[in-house]
């Protein structure tokens, strides 16, 4: 492969709205990617009472699909080739899991490892979705800034798979993270607004195509959300507060106190967050 860049997604930790999954699947179709690797014994790492196998029929025969992490590759006529990593959060032997991913990346001569995904945040659907992240490596840092990726200041629980990103610089491999922030008050199985936003950022980095059908679907989803707001005055008030907060943050673009939401709105969002956690 020609100086490959690895684009990874991680389920279920950082793939709300299936944004990472949609992105990798779209790129794989565009570049005719083919599978090159998967775990030989996924049960070493995954609890199959949490990641359930699926039964289906093929030509009258009952078949079972066992959840697994896998990797595909794609050659491009210009620019870096791609590896696509469909990772899953491990439940056991996590250090060995991380070692396996790192060994694969070094064996295939990967130049950059980029984790793609999405998370819920206090942002409105009526404004351009934010992308936050981080990068290590001079060219990676410059490209992240060009793509409009904001530095992440997140602190809190994370995934053991983040150790892959931490170990890459030790091996002279650039790293980057691109996480789309989705409205917390929406729970879409497939969030096309987040998908389109992430694809636009990747296009500025790699010249990859943007799925125009996804852009059209994102407009339809936003219209449906607008209609739902008209029937829910309380939620509409929440969105108006989030718009004010978003606009103030965009205008400031510097350190300082962010506008606080009213106590009623904060309590409402806190309760929504608890329901999301239960789901």
C-alpha cells in the first residue's frame, strides 16, 4: 500500500447515530475496499451476551454471524491509500486487543491513525455541527485546523481503545481524532447530518467525495425535528437556549465563561442525559 492512512470507528462507545459506521461504509463502497483481516477468535475479547450473534437463513440453511472487529483496505489513484478499521469495545484481554491493533498498523506501514466518531452534546440542530478532536504530528495538526476541527477539552471516562492513539506517536505514526457533536435531544438511529458533516471535513483533508444523498436526508431529518419542536414548546425553548449558547461561543472563539443555561433547562437536559444513559 502507498503510505496508508488508517480511518477507524469504534462501537458502541463513540458511534452514536452510527456516524462512524456510515462514514466508513460509504468510503469503502466508493473505493471498492476489500477485507484483509479479522480477529480469529473474537470471543477472546468480546462478551457475546452483550454483542449478540445473529441468526439468518441462506438458501434454506440456518447461518450464524458472530460479531467481530475487521479491517478493509482500498487503493486510491492519488493520495494515501486507506485502511478502514471497524473496531468494537473489548470486554476482556483489553491490553492484548490494543497490542493487536498496534501490531497490525505497524506491520502495514500506516502513516496516520485517525479515529472517527460522534457524541451527544448541548448543541442545536439548527446550527453547523461542531467537530472536536486532537492531533499529534505537524502535518496532522495543520490539516485538523484547516478542516475546522476544534481542540477537544474533554475530561472523563473513555475507552481502553484510546491507548492505540497514545501509542502511535511512540512509533512515529501521526494520530488524529474527529468527533462530531450531535444534539442531545435527538436520538436518530442513523444521523445523516452528522454523517454529512464528518464527510465534509474528510473531503477537505483527502479530497474524498461527499454523499449528496446523505446531505439531502439530513435536510429532511432536520425538517422533521422542526415539526416535532412545534408540538413541544418546552423542547423548543431548550433549543432556543442552545442556539444562544452556540452563537455566543462562535462569536467569542476565545477562552472565557460560556453563557449559562437557565436552571430549568439544565435540569431538563440532565434528566434527558439520564434517559440516554439508561438506553
